[in-house]
C-alpha cells in the first residue's frame, strides 16, 4: 500500500454525482401518491429492472479455484488504480442520509462524500413544481463491484442475482438475536418496507444502481476505504478523534456482512479504549485462543459471529461516565431507519443540574 493511502480518503475523492432521471408531470387521470406510500420495491414496480440486470458472481468464473486470500491481496495492491476512478466504476450505491453528518474533526478537508438532493426514483408521486416534503439528502457513490463483493456477503449476494426481499426476510438463521435492533425474535429484519435495499429504475445491465439504506452513513466512507486498501489506519484515527462512532460502524459491519477480520479489529479496539478492564481480562486467556480458526459463511454470517449480540452486550458495559470518550457521541443517535425525518439529527436537551448553595463561614453550623 502506498504511504499516502492513510490520507487518501481526503485527497482522492470518490465520485458522488447523482444519476437523476428526468421527472414528468402527473397526468389528470393519475392518482396522487403519498411520499411515505410511494414505490416500496422498484424492482417489482419496474419488472424491466430485474429482467435487464446481469448477475455478477464473485469470484468470477475465470478465477474459479483461486484462493480468496490471493484475490484480496491483488485487489488491495491494485486499489490505487481504482480509487477515485469513477470512469471505471461498474456500480452506484445510493445511500440516504436522514440526519446531519458529523463535522470533520481531523483538521483535514471536508468528507469525500457529499450529500445531494433526493429524488423520486419511481418518477411518480410528485409534481415537478411541488416542494420536496420529507427532504432527505443522499450519497451517490460510484464504486467497483469486485471490491464490494469481495468483502460484503450481503452485497455479493445482491450482485449475484439474489432478491433483496429474500435476503432481508430470510429466516434461515439458526440462532436469531432478539436483542439485536435489526432483527425480531424470529430472525426477521425490522426495516420498514420503504427502506429495503433495491435496484433503482435507472440501472443498466452493465451498471446497477443500488439503493442501500445502511444504519450509519457517517462511517460508510471509512468502510469503503478499508475494502479498497485493506488498512484500518483511517478507521482507527477517526474513532480516536471522534469523527465516527464505534457503534455506528459496528452496525454497518453487521448489516453488510463483512468478514471476521474487521469484527476482530473493532472488538479489540473496543476492549482497549472503551472497556480497558475487559482487555486485561482477555489478555490472560489469549494464549488459549491462538489456534482458533474463524470462518465466514457467504449467506449466513450472523451465525458465525453474532455481531448484533456482541454490540448489545458491549453497550451494557459502557455505563460509567468517566471512561474515555473515544468512539462515542454525547447523545444517543438511533439507526437511520428508526428516526422521524423531521427530528433527525437532534439531540435531547442537556439536563441542567442546579449548583449547591454557597456556604458562608458566618452561617450557623447545622445541627446533627
């Protein structure tokens, strides 16, 4: 990896131009749609989206039998050639940002991903001159499917032709996690229908456009940088300066189905900075775990490493106020699909504790 890749997320910027389709006026005979009841699944509303989509399996047939570790090493070595190369991108991720993004605390330029006005991907439900209610900025990221599929089992399944509905509503998980906010006790995701990932109508056979409502848009740029370069330096620095939250990036890891490597990194970082006494306890048994072998399943990654349960358990341990503040925010920020658009990004007002009355030396001493 090149020496300047640590700051490359600030220097080499990914393309974020929106692919905005032309809008049309609603005809006199067409019904009026509410924004919240608009198209739920663009792939179903536009059958041509799925019929023209060309699946992109990973690894490709030409690399059948090649070890995955070798493929990942080659992708990381070639990352400088494809980072900030939108003209070579073969997919676009559209990510809604329902709450204001954090200001950059590292002293560098602004975030490489900017927000743009949202649009109605179905072309229905709003007049051209009608004001945009429930305005939600979105990120438009032109990326490469090889890097996404190599690390995310969820995106790998989508690009291979699996239905988003089948992936989200799967009940094949043999160990459901009732404590996870992403799943119910039956193992089903608790995501509203209008927040399901789906292919947008402006997809082409060679360039799919995927609507992806991830839990924490603030840290997605750091996750993508790790996918390209395989380096945790940017994530670690951003966690330390507070520009991203540990819980936010952990939920992105769970949502995308990322491999054990990044889960182990986040677990060690948590133990070191957010719960140091746990690290001291774990260091005593590290020698017994040296021979542990981790494996990732392509479609059932929750059973191999239940990140949601770990997040819930680790959250219960962070109740002492005098712990380090790295990787935390001063107010609890809910997931992107669980907050109202009008109140998104707002923190509860601070609780004002009245100061104790001043004691004068001339005051009589209290009686016991």
